[in-house]
DNA sequence: TTAGGGTTAG
């Protein structure tokens, strides 16, 4: 009854409803497999009938635990076939299933359902909460080996690692059991890492140490990776140094590679070199992957020249580059404008019999687009296709962007239109690139049509997209369109960038609507946003042209408060204007403002 | 047990 009370209490917080129908079926199946006994068809039929009646009782009667055995013959009720049938029938009801489990476990002497079997069935069904609950409420202690495999399963398959950890802590507290298998702990560490929960890595690791488990190279790799993920590469390096010094174990190259990659990203090349030295010192030879991390890091940090030096240097030291290395190197060199070197690298790759892949072609196509050599870009694109590499959203966006930025808007549009025929879905970047192309070419009508089309097909434009659209319309002087787009953006829950308001103000000025522009400026200042200097200047000029000297001065005042200085030419024209006959007073006021 | 990456746009 204690178990029963516990159950009912638990029921209030929904604790037991962690069973799904599917899980219960699995439990039933698992238990059915426990039944190895054979008996006659007649006996089976009888057992099924008993099971049906038992189910009826336990479903209808609020309490049945204390009387069930007196109502049915024990040899029937506790027969594995009968029990399996009960589980099968009860599989849709989590609460009753567990209650029956608990009842069974209190009669375990009389049947074959040991706590080990029940725990195993529950964990196979991934009913972790119910397993823990079963252990708690029955206070039984399954054999250590059974708990061990339960913990292993929990760490390997538990869908909430934090909950797994809590369970492990509870097992320790309540049953004085801790997993002793290194595998279990390493699995938990790796999985924590994979889901990006370094906090769990530390907690599992601490518990593992508390349990007196010594880690191995895998453990160290997880710990080092966790440090790297948190940007604490130096700590990781010290850890690896200490471990290597003791000579107990040698961390693997994979671990070091993560470290090299982290230091490269942080542009800490001194530490990169320190790490490489440590590797060599302890006999963990850097692999091609290690150097690829270095080359990639250098390229990404705009040091393609240095990367090229490393790239060539390691070739002479016996390392063999693969397509990945070549692609990375070509990309780095292209982005630095070192096209000649990029060509050399490409040719070398071909000489070495390597086959460029989709990535390689994409970086080359992009390189030619950036150089403005669209014919060569197209040629490479064709070659890519003829070699059986697939075009993709990336290759299409690259080409469309290249054509647009080289003023070949119509060709870009052709590519854009042909994409569905090629079996490639356009994304919001594709639209963004094309619309930007139309904007740059002053083809606002087409830009706008495409924008509506984008909304129609249900794509979600990003902030950068809106910013560019609004900028283009403002520069066109089409402020009403810009306003409409801005409103649309806000209605989609996107926050405009500060500069968007600058564009709007200048757009109104361009149309000669200094009044609205000024209203927007005050709004910006009220919202603690800092307009750009050019925005103030545009507005001052616009107001002065509109003969609104007083307002111009007020804006000028705000401009000074924002820490800007009025440019000389604008200052002269303003003074000239204000000093004309009609504005004697304002002119004096301006001198006052400037004289402060 | 674990387990490698990269290209467009921003």
C-alpha cells in the first residue's frame, strides 16, 4: 500500500504519464519474451480468460492490490503468459500498468518477474521516469550488473541528458550505485558535447571523478573539446600538456586538431605553433587535418598568403593534399585577389589527378564573378555540369549575384527564371540578390514585383533584405514605397536597423518633405538612436532650402549634441542663406550656435 | 564509445 500511496501521489503531478502506448507495447513484448514456458492450447485459453478478468478488476476497482491474489488462483495469475496478456491489454493505460508492475514486484518471490527483468523491460521501453519511480517506490535493489546496463542505456538512449544525470545522482543517493563502466561516462560526455551542453559535460565529469573512475583518451578528448567550445583553448592546451607530461596517456590528433582550429579562429597563431610543437614533442604527429585547420583558419582571417606558404611547405614535408585542401586554398587566394596563384593551385590539383567537386567549382566560379570575368565564370559552370557535378542553390545564387554586380541584370533574370526548371528551389537569398540587382540598375518596378512575388511564395525575408530594399527606394525618392516596406517589415516582427531610419529621413529630404523628415529625426533621438552625420546634414540642407531657418538651427543644435561637426561647404551655404536680408535674426542665432 | 571540414547571401 505504501507503493500505492506513492503512486497516487505521483499521479497528481503527472509523473507516471511518461509512458506512450508504443512504449507500453514494447514493455509487454519484452515481458512476453520472458515467458519461455510452453503449455497447451486449452491452458493458454484459460490464462487469457483470467487475464481478461483481472484487467476488468483492476480497471474498475479503485483498490485491488490487497485482494487480487485471493480472487484468482495464484498459478494462473502469476503465470508468465497471463501476466504478458495483462500487460498487453493494459498497454494503453500507463498508470495501471505501473501499478500492476509494482504489485508484481511485491510478489516477486512467487513469480519470475525479478526486479532485474522489470528494470530491463522498462529501460528497453525507454520509460526512464517510470524506471526510476519503480526503483524508488519498491525500494528493491536490482543486481549491480542490471543497474549497470540500465545506466549505460540511460546515458546512451535517454532523450534528456540532464534527466539522465539526475537519475544517476539519485541511484547513487538511494541505492549507493554508481556506474563503473568508463564507456557509460564517455557516452554521456560525448552526447552532452554533441548537443552543445558543455555545462553537462562538466557535471558528468565531476560525478565521474567523484565515483573514482579514471578517464581515458576519449574522456580527455571530450574535456578538451568542451574547453574549446567555451573558447577556453588555453585551458585545454594546459590540460593536454599536463596529461602528456605524466606519460599516462597520449591525447589523439583529433583532440589537438580541435585545439588548433580554436586557436586559428581566435587568430592566436602563437598558441597554434605551441600546440603543434607539443604534438611533435609527445610523438603525436600532426595529420593533414591538423594543417588543414591551420590553412583554413589563415584563409578565413584574410591571411591567404601565409596559408599558401604553409600549404606549399607541408607538401615538401611529405603531406599529400586532397580536394578539400585545394578547394580551401583556391578559395582563399581568389578572395585575396591572387588569381594567378589560384590558377596555379588549380592546375597542380588537376596534375595530381584529383577531381574537383561541386565546392571546388563554386569557389572558382565565385572568384571569376568577383573579378568581373563572367565569361570565364560561365565556362567553369558549364565544365562543372559536364563533369557531373550538381548545381545547387549556392552555385545559382553565385552566378546570379555575379551577373547582377557586373550589370548583366537581364542575364541574371534569365538564370533566376530558369531555376525551377533546373530543379532548384529559390531561397530568400536568391530573391534578395535579384532584387538588389534590379535596385542597382534602377529597375524599381521589377524589384517591387519580385518583392511581392517573394511574399506570395511564402518566403521569409530577413532584416538585411529589407534594409537594402528600403535604402534603394529611398535613394530613388520613392519614400511611400519605402514606408510601405518598412511597415511590412515591422508587422512581421522584424526590428529595423538604425540605419534604416537614416535612409528614410534622407529619402524624405530628397523628395523635399523636410517636415516629415524632421519628425522622424526627433523620433529617432527620442528612441535613443544615433542618426548618421549625413542624415543631419541632409536635413539641415533640406530645411534651409525650404526657408525654414529656425528648424534648420534646431536640427543643427541636435547635430552638435550628437557630437558631429557641420561640413565646411554646407556651413558656408547655410550662413550665406541665413545672412540674406530675410534672416538677419537667424543668422545671428547661427553664429551663436557655432560660437559655443 | 567517438569521428573530422569547405562554397553564395548577410
